């Protein structure tokens, strides 16, 4: 998701019903302010009961219309989180103007022990929504909701990342079990590995104990299943069995022309980062969480590092791409900039420089996709 920096819509509060929805898995707490009543009401609903939510809004709207003489408009909000964006699409389809708030951008009390309940959070959401519609600048960041096609297209890359993590975990678990008896590990990802393991012996010339062998076999079966699913996903990405939305497919093809970018990596970059339309380079770096976080107050002036307030997957891929860029694009201007900065530098300086390179590289790729400007002295594939 990406926080919007656009100016809020200014409007008067008369004739508007404000709805703040505090979401959880078990219950929904709806905080309402209607123009026909000079107070705030709260309604607790069962979690996920969108039918009752729409019925409640219609009931309040009909009551306000009867008193005001005209139908008021309804504006709602909730925090981005576990429920995703389906509720936003539901409310928009019902004719309700809805905003999805970035939860980290809502100002809260800075006491060491502040009270936090659903009631307090609902009132805070409602006040923030009113302030945003009054036109107060920077009172909250609004999440840009992706299209349904773009949201669905990134499921493949996210599933692949999760499967790679599980594959590593099962491999490490098998190695750890075998090291308990000082046995050779080999390559557990080979399909004939169990036949190879049956011939191995420990330091006493004994095979694995039966219970440990059974556990290793189960771990290997799960590892084999994950590898089969990974192969299926990679084949689908290579053959494009499930077509991506037109803009995303074009950007993926453009990135594939650059050396050091393969199908899996390119798909993740497009699905997590370049499916959005950014206005400037600052938005690109901010979405990845690669912007600096200065702390300047009075006589204090220091840097806290990058903000890390953005898409975690996009940030990880950006830094991974920076290392790949140094390996496969060593003659490019960005690689030479990195080597110039890190000559005779220590490990810490190189870690800082690689993050700076990742920010520059992501911005350069964004310019390449939007304007066609190839990164300076970058090598393209034949």
C-alpha cells in the first residue's frame, strides 16, 4: 500500500454522516456522528458482518434525511490492516465515500502509559476523519487502494517468497537433525537423497535411529512438496499462464530487457512496487522505506537511518537488486559510484552505501519505466 500526499477534499460538516469503523476479527465497533444529533453514537457488530453495517448506515441516513429534509452524504474510514481492501470496495459500491487510513500516521498521545481501547480508537478515527475533510494538511496519510486485478496479480510472487522461506527452514531442520549424530548431510533437495541417506553411517558405523529417520523422511516429504510447488509457480511465471494486467505486463517486459533481472525477480518488483503510478522520485523511495529519518531539535542533529516505513517486500527486493546490480552491471555509472564511495571502507560503510545504491537504482528503474531513459551505461540483454 502507499500513503497519498494529495490535498484533502475540503467540505463543510453540515449534512454529512461520519462513520469510523474499528475492525477486529471478532467484533466491529462503528462510531457514528450524524448531523441530526449533536453527539457520537457507538454500535458493536459481529466481525465481518457487512450486511448489518450497511443496514445501520442506511437506518441513520434515513433518520437524518427525515429531520434535515434532504439525504445527507456518508463518509467512512477504517485503518488498513488484516481485512485488506474488500470493505473499501464494498462501501464504495454502496455509494459511500470511504478512506483507508495508514495507521502509523495517526497522531496518538505520547504518554508512557496511555489508555488504548476500541472505544478510544474509534473516537480518534472519527476526529481524524473530520479533520481531514476540513482540509487540515498532513493530519493523516491515505492509502491508495490498488485495483482488484493488481492486488490479485501479486499473490504469485508473495507465495513464492513464502515457499522459499519454508524451503530453507525444512532444509536447515534436516541438516540439524543429521548433525545430532555427526552424519554427513549431502543435498536434501535431491529427489534421490533418501536412497543416499540409507547408505550413510554415524561414527560407530550405525544407521540413523528409527524415530529420527522417520522424522527426517517426513521433513524431506514436506521439502519435496514445496519444491514441486515452487517449480509450478516458476513455470507459470515463465510461460505467463495467468496474464497480468496490461500496464503491469508491459513494465515486466521492459524490466526483463535489463541484464541482472530474471522473470521471478522482475515479477516481484512489478507486483510489489511498479504496479503503482508515482508522481516523483521521493514517492518511490518513500514507498520502499528508503528515505532518511533526521532527528533535528534544538542542538541535536543526527540521522536515525532509513525510515523503513513502506512496503517491506519492495525494500528487501531493492537491496537485493543492488547487490545483483554490482555483480552483473559492474561497468554502469551506479556501480562505479558505489565502488568510488566504498574504496578502503569498512563493512559498516558498505552496508550504508548499498542502501543508498538501492534507493538510486529504484529511482533509475522508475525513470526507465516512465520515460524510457535507460540507467546510465547499463547493459541490456540481446
